[in-house]
C-alpha cells in the first residue's frame, strides 16, 4: 500500500498541447466555470499556476489569479461585459451512487473544440488514501477536463474535476484500474472562495423538483463553463502533467529539519514572533533549544515556535518545519485548517478549557467527527458530525477531515 501512496496521479486535465499547436499557441488547456456574476471563474491550480498568460476562450485574458496549490484550486477574473451565470453550490451532502454529470473541454486539439458532457456516478466519498477533500467518480474524463464542474441531476455543483489514477499505479499493483477519477468537493472550493472574500451562490432543489435530463442539463450548465488556455508555461511545467500524490507531503529531511510547505505543525505554541520572514523564523528556531517545530503564517508574517509536534494539518497559508529527529512520530493528517471560517451546525460535543491541540486530537480520534471549530478566546472546542455551509467568522479556527 505504501508503494501506491507514492504513485503519481495522472494530470489528465491540463492537456499538453505544445506538440500539436503553433509555437505561439497555448501550451496547455483546461476548464473553468463561473462562480460570480462579475467575472470570477473557478478552476484547478495546475491549470493556471505556471502560465505567463491565461486566456478564457470567448472572454479574453484572465487576471488576478488566486492560487490554493494545497487543494489544487484557483480563481481567475475576466472582464464580463454582461453578467456571467454562476453555478450554484449544493447544500445537501453527497451520497454514494448519485448520478452526476461532468462538463469540460477535453482533447481540444484532437476532438472538436466544443464543450463535452459525460455522465456517471459517485463511487466513493473519499479519494486516494481516504482523502475526504475528494469524491471518487466514474464520469469519463480526458486531458482538458481539469477544473470543470461536476453537477448533480438538478444542476447543483458537487465537485471540480481534478485527477485520475495513472498508468503508474497499474504498474505498481499489477491491475489496470478502469475509470477511477476524482473530483474536489464543492464544499472545499466554497471554503477557498470564502478565504478570498468571494461569495458564491448555494442552494438545494425544491421538494417537488424532478430530475433534469442530460440534454437539458447541458443547455442549463454549459453557458457557465469556459475553456481556459495557458500560454508560456515554464518548460518543466509544460513537459509534465502528472501532479504527484505526494505533492503536498513533507519534503525529505535535511541534516536538521524537515520542511512541510502547505502544512501547519500541530503542537504546543509557546512563543509567537510577528513581522518576520520565513528565513528569520528559522534563525529564531536555531537559537532556541526548546523549539522542536515551527509554523510560519505566510499571510500575516507570524512565526509560531512549538516545543513539540504531534501532526501536520493542511493549511495553504502556512509553512511548517520540524526537527528530523521527530519524523517517525509525526502524523501527516487528512485535515485541512482554515482561519476565520466556521461551519454553523453539526455540533455534537463541546470541550471547555481546551487548546487547539486537544481539539484536534479529540476529533482525529473520533470516527463521528467530520470537522471541529476552535475558539481561542474562549478556549472552547466544538466537534461536528456534519459539514455545513462555511461562513466567515472572526476568531474561529476550523479543521475539516
């Protein structure tokens, strides 16, 4: 199983077009879709993060890319002469076996350049290694589908097409896995929008609403979906489209510490230093024998020194580092943390007088716990058994399995 964990996921979605395009043509392509009326589109980070220029076909060049590489999500902005038609995020939880529809622009230079629609089901409620940021889907997807929407039979957004198992896994396990694909949950994308102060639309179907046919869904959804063209990628980015399953795992140890970008180190914070660079944070650590790990908040330039480390939790605004001597004891968790965001509802247990570490360990050790909210001012921890609609809430630290 460990070998499977090291296998790369195939980036079937940002198709390499360099071999089939003119020299000044796009180097890769993907799909994006409207999330606001004023021009914000959502896609995958690997579709746009290496581009020197991003074009949204039919809408001109995109600007102001917002990247969450940890969760492979990105936002780009286009000038919308007329209001766009945003897709609506679904409130209801995802169910195994649900019928779904994926929409995108696969194989744009081989097939027609029109939008393509495929159908399938939700196969599992987690991705590789039980990663609950993803759902496993059976909708056929090809290069160029990356970043496209996955909707239910009522047209509500359930996920964002992201990855498929690569041939490398088949070689490792000796079995050719067929049609095993993954989509990032819409709830994870909604949290990303919240973190960027962008408000999407959400809702649920009416009680008497009948399922919509595939053809009618295509008519409803495709006006919101756009092909994204990437120009001028760095050579090393353009030549590979295989995001690794270990992309977000900690780097290998150096002589004294392990660097873990996109993670927060969970341990007891005994000191915080403001207005410092990451290298300055390291220098402070090197001069403090008590320190065993650090977390550097890239958003606020704050260095947190810790006298122990229990686990790593995903956080796109953080860079963690810890002593290589602690490597064998560190849990690389499936949690993702967010600051200033809460998930109202779903509270089934309240822990008073707790710290963040206690809150985290209480949730990770409870199968019923899907998320937790920690309120530092009150030293209170709320364990949640459901994941509701995210809401910007000052003074709340959120963790989601």
